């Protein structure tokens, strides 16, 4: 099954540089989003009209606003989905940092091919021998592209890498490996048993556009991806128009095929 083609349309900057998520989209295209920012996890929520106009916003303003009431979502809002269908990609192995030999890190991480290591080491700005494997994987959100098995997912992947020399943390614990995180938005086909190279997944959507994809929602022919901020980069909502390369089967056609082959 071929994935659809995505035509980038626009990005809607939010107000902060923390995590962000999609609360929902109405049938007429109004978009509701949420931001969680700063170490104290302050809350902000915004509503945009279909043309991108900001129509409502609430913000705790780093604790200065103590009377925030969350935005009321319309009854007909379409909400994003957690990664239930794609949870097979979830994995928790090695600790975030520690000692390689005593903890047998090589046995706990998911291995990477040499070609995958070369591509990922360049992206992570590591020397190739440093990269050990995948220490953790978690599907943050999923949205169905073609029923019943093709999804776009937002996924957090944590890679373990060896340090040139042992280090000591703030608690006095020695560690000789650490981990680094990449966020990715990529396709996942439930019927394909062999997972694609991790480095290939990072370019399924515009690779130079996404930084920390954290949530996604397909509504009609529009794909929305919530992209978390960091440092001076504000969180954003990116929007693509979706063009299907083949007609998606209807739920009735899928059921008929399942019953009668």
C-alpha cells in the first residue's frame, strides 16, 4: 500500500518553546491546541479558525495568571488518538545513562545496521563507533492514513552511545554511556513485519521542517502535526494537504475482504 503525497501548506507559530499537542479539529477546520512549557509545566491553550486566525487563547503566563479556565471544546471536535494500534514500536531497554559492561547495554538495546548507524551518527553528531543502538522507543500519537493498516505516527526514539571516557554525574555515579533523543513523524504499516531503517523514517515528512513532532491528526485532506519548541524556537502546528495515490478502501470493503478473502 502506497502512502499518500503530502503538500506542505503552512505553519502556525504558538507562544512558547515547550511541548505541544492537538486538542482537536472541528468539521469546519477550527483547530484547538495546547502548550506545556517551562520547568513548572505551565499551561496555554489556543483556538485557530480554519484560515489560521487566532480566535481564543488562555495562558497561565508563567504562573502570573492564576484564573485560567481551559478552553471549552465543541461537541463535534475530532480528537487525536494515542498510539494504540502502533504500540508494537514501544520499547524500553537500557537506562538513560550508566555503565556499558556491568549493565550489559549491548544486549539491552535494539541493534542498528551499519548503514543505519552511519546515517544516524551524522544526524546525532556522533562518531560512528560511539553509537550503540536504540535504548527506548515510544509512540506519542498516531493517525490513520489508509484504513485499516497505514498510519502516520509521532515517535520518540532514544539512542545509546558510548562516551570516550567515563564521566561522573551530580550524584557521584560513574557512567560511560549516555543517550540522546530524536523525535520523528513517519509512516507505519501494520502489515509489514520488517521495520524500515530508522534513518529512512526520519524523512517521511519534510525533514528540515520538523524538530520535535509530538502529536498528529488527519482531518479530511488536511494533516496537522504539533511540533515542540526548544530554546529560541517556538512550538508550531504544521499543516499539509494530503493527496492519495490510491483510493483508500472503505470500512465496508475491508470487512468484506476479511470475511470472504
